[in-house]
C-alpha cells in the first residue's frame, strides 16, 4: 500500500557512502545503490508547531526513505512511498520534488 509523505530532508546518504555509514545490515541491503534520506514529516515546523507538539507530548516524526532520486539536505520533498518490513523505513514508489 502506498502513501504520500511530505517533509524536509534532514540528512542524505548518497550511494557511494553507504559502505562507510553506520546503517543496519537490513537497511544497507535494502538501499543497495540508492540514496538513504531522513525526512522530518510535514516539513519545517513553526515555533508554534514545536510548542504544540511539546505540550501534546507528540514529537515531530522523522522517517527514513530509500530512493533513486538525488536530493539535498533542507530540500522540501513530496514522495509516494511504500512501507517496508523495517519499522520507520519506506521505499519510494514514485517521486516528485517541490521547487
């Protein structure tokens, strides 16, 4: 089942750095020669959003996505993803970058 995730790219591991990164063996195998990115779901939160999340005791969620699409840190992206067997890790079904 696919879902759409919109978020701000917090960290990018390019394919040529996968071997030198501290990834779990399952994630390393899933990534193969693709990008591993960490997103803050929902994009960059405002100060009001951060305060509201603190009082609700619901942290801003970060997710890991394996994709073929090269992205840069701080990019805002919208990705259509599929959930994997690894908790919190998704693979892209299709990608679209916001300008």
